[in-house]
């Protein structure tokens, strides 16, 4: 089977190399045979081909069992026209692969709780999953760039959702909640937005009809932003639209104290794409200090969801825990009594721990 590998920009190549070392060790251990097809996407593709998502990259991804992504973008491409920006490549590949469901788990790890901006008693035990709609809403509605309209400079972006788009993402959230603690909080802005009122009505109907065993509550997004800081433990599954999920998932990841540890999966009805939550961190690119664990854990999610190799996925997760328990840390998480390692050393350590089992 084939996996398309998109290292991308900034720290992307370093974290991807570390994750591939772990994948290869896992592959051997579990007798899998994976072909890695490295392609360009993002600013690196723009620099080489003048487009951020080359046809050839998309073709590879469409025929892959899964896609592993580092990160894209950086200030270098800030002035590139909007349709060619690295971020646009990410939006376009999600759309082209039909990846409408973004899963962003946030668990306060015992290794990072001291780095959480929250008081320890508020943070410890928080364990939530953000289910973000990924191919609709304002990121995909009609964009009108700034232009003069009746003598006034004007720009607009449309938030648009259809019933099927809401139903399919809500279903993913309800199904995820069944495997967790059975609670869904649907987040919207129904006091202001028509699209949110429809969202709330459809989600409520679905719970009543198909998921009576799931506890559903609704929350306005501004309140949710506050509640996440005040009492993150109240949340199990957070179901929300594209823009609110983008914002809330950054907020949630910081509560965990270590954005570098957070993986994500973008799923549809076919292939899936897996990437760490953090960005391309151009300021530390090439220094060998980036934390590759978010990418390594994303590779575990790839094995779980796209390759259906649960045991292999767990082996990676266990290996990460073992290496952390042994006290190894990249600079973002290091502290007294711990051993500082580089990005690639962290990759070797986790790969070795997989082999040892
Ligand atoms: C993310 C990122 C992207 C998004 C950007 C880079 C387009 O912020 O994955 O959260 O908004 O979806
Ligand atoms: Mg984001």
C-alpha cells in the first residue's frame, strides 16, 4: 500500500523524517509493506512549480491509502496571491480528497501539565475531542477580495452550509461520542447566524431520532471559548463548524500545555490525511529542535484509521509514552532532571522503543 508524504515547509521536513523512521520501524515489526511517495505541497511547491498544490501531488494523494503531512506556509509566501498561497493548497487538498471531518483530540498529558497556562487542578483530567467540519462554511464560501463598492473599499466571505454537510459531520461526532463518554456539545452562534440556527435544529433532530443515548447540549462559540479555559473537563466531544473549530482547537491545544504533542486526522469516506496541529514554525526550522511527537502520533492515527492497523498504532503510542517516561524531551518540554534531545534523536528513540515493544 502507498502513503503520500507531504513534508511541506518550515519544520515540516524534520518532523516528517522523524515520523518516517518510526513508521518504518513499525512496518517491520508488524510485517506491513508500505511505499512512501514523497511529494511537494505548500510554499516548497510554489517555489519549484509556481503552484502550491501540483497536479502530480494531488494525483498521488488520491490513490494513496493515507496522506502524512508535516506543515505548510510561512512569512516567505505572505505576499503570494491568495489562490496560490500554501494555506490554499491545504484547503484545496482537503476539499479534493473529501476530508470533511477533522478530529482533534486534546488530552492533558502528564508530561506537559506543568506547562499548561491553567491551574493544575483545572487542567488535569481534561480529555476532549474536537470534531471540526472541514470542507464547508466560510473558508469555502464565496470570497470577494477587497474592491471599491459604491466608493467604499469592501470585502466579504460567505458562511454557507447545506443539510447533508451538517448531517454527515454530526454523525461522525455522535459516533465518536459512543466510543467515548457519550456526550456531544454542539458549538454555534445561533443567536446571530442563520446557518447556526439550521445547524442547531438539524443536530437536535438527529440526536432525538438516531442517538437518544447520547447527551447533547448546545453552546454559543463565545461562551465555549470561555468554558474551555474555565472548566475543560466538562467537554467530551465538541462538534462545530470549520471556522469555530479552527479557533477552538488552537485554544484547546494550548490548555494541554504542549501543542507539539497534538496529532490530528482529517477523514472523509475514502482516504485520510494526518498532520500535527501545530504549524510550520519557520523561526525554528532547520535547527533540529522541533518536537516531532505530534507528527509521530499523527502517523499512529494514520495506521489506526486509514490502514486499520490498531495494534501498530498502539505500539507507536506506547513507544512515545516509554520514551517520555524515560525522561527524554525536545527543548519545548525539557525541564530539570530530564534529558534534552533533538528532533531526529527523538525519532530514533521512539523507533527503537517500537522495535523493543
Ligand atoms: C489548521 C490551519 C489551517 C486551517 C490553515 C493553515 C488553512 O489553521 O489546520 O487549523 O485553518 O484549517
Ligand atoms: Mg488552525
